[in-house]
C-alpha cells in the first residue's frame, strides 16, 4: 500500500512538471500586423498626424534620405563600443495586466501642434497620467511657459507643476548650448538630451550637424558641472549609422558622461523594429537605451486604429522584455490633424483615445 502511494505521488509530480507554464501578459503577443518597412519621419513642427509632416521624399545631407530604419540593410553584427560606465539597474514593477515594465517605461511626445487642442494642456495631461504615462519629451530646451512654439492662442502655456516636472528637456541644436549651460546652473533638469536628430534636417528647417562638429559644439556642456542632470546622447534619426561612433571618437571621452543612448524608431514591421533596437544594444553594451520617439511610422504608414493597437501590442511587450530599454516615448500625446495612421493618445478635447487605453494596458 505504501509503495502504491509513492508511485501515485511520483506520477502526479511528473504530470505537474510536464504541464505548460503560463506567461505574464507582456509575453502574450498577437500576430504581427500588416508589415511594410518605412522610413522614420521627423514630426515636430506641425504635429504627429499632419499630412504636411508626412512627406516621404525628405532628403538628408546631399542625397535622398535612405530608409533609416531598415534593419535588413544592417543585419551584420556591430563591434561593441564600451566606456567605463556602470549601467543603471533596470527596475521592474508589476501592473494590473500581470506583466512587467521598467519603472517609468511608458511616456509620450508632445509636438508643437499640441497647443491647437482644446484640451491642452491640463485635460490632455490628466488623461495621459491617469492611463500610465509618466513623462514627456518635446522640442524645447526651456519649460513650456517660456517656449513660444508651445504657446496657445491666448499666450504661453499654463504652468502645471506635474507637467513641468515630467518634461525631458532637449538641447535642440548647437545654437542652444550656451542656454543649456545656464539652465544647468540655474534650474538643472533631471535629464537633458544633447541634440535632436542632428543627422537629419526636417523639411530643410532644422540644421544638420556632423558628428565631429557636434563633439566640438557640446564641449561646454561636458565641461560644465552637472551632478543633478543625466545626459542622453544625441537622438538620431538613424541610431545605427556611424554618426554616434564618430561622435564618440571625436569628443575626448565624453561618452563616460552619457549613460543613456536615445534613439528614434519608426517602422511598421515589428520584427525589423525590434532588430534595430537589438543592433543598437550590441554596439553600446554598457549603455541604457531610451526610445525617445516611437510609432509605427509616418508618410507611408497604412495602419488604421486597430492595426496601430495590434502593432503596439506586438512590439512594446517585446521591448519591455529586453531588459536594457528603460523608457519609450509614444509619438504623439496630443491630437493631430492627420487622417491616416493616427497614433494620437488623446482627442482634441483631451479625452483618451483607444490607442491610449491600449498603451495603458500593454504590460
């Protein structure tokens, strides 16, 4: 009798071990949406959905702009570039859907078209924060109430302490370096991005800056004391080009002051998008990664709302699971005037869209 009991117990244990194990919600991803590799688009001047900002015939340097986010063109392994910088700990926290994301993982982008929205800024910001959005990045060095490009029809944006505290500041280009040094001295932000897409001129309106010139132009910031401010790398349109390695080789050891690599990512093909992130990590093994602009794409993007939600449900949990991407910034947080591939997280009145609800539940 005792022998029979032992046999039964062993049999039950074998059944338990053989049973399939459940995965967190973030590991359960639907099939890929309709794929189609598209170039990244710079979306800051008008708004993330404006047709004027979605031209696919943009140019970079002296030639036609390449498909900057085409992973198949850069599938070869990169030589890792390292600096004596200790990576930060990637802390995760459970959420209501049962998955895990790094703390502060979900964030957004506010383009300069945001003030056109009736709900801007208070109602829009309330909707975002109540749906899991932590911080935001815009195209400004200063705070909103001092940045004319974010003015409403009635004047400067209202001061909202929680909105100001959540801003990730950017040194847009070399003309703002001196002002950035002053900001470090007077009101240092927690994070500061060092140039926005210096490798790409948006509709010819924003300056191109070579890697060697940028290394020279940013020296005042590297020489400045910034114990309370963490620097992000220049946020490139093509993070996997040779721009950042050239910058590293030209800036006299400055990468030891930059623990975070910022990248922009627009690619309707979720597999290709993930491959681009992995390629960047393979190049900068000792750095954390922030995706400071993220969306399926612009210009040639063909997804409707359901397709966009399927895209984020597929890709974002995979990004969260990588372990080295600490934050993503969905473009965009405001309501845009576009009619196709609308990635807006809020409506004109500031209320949440279905995409924001999906973003909130993602992991």
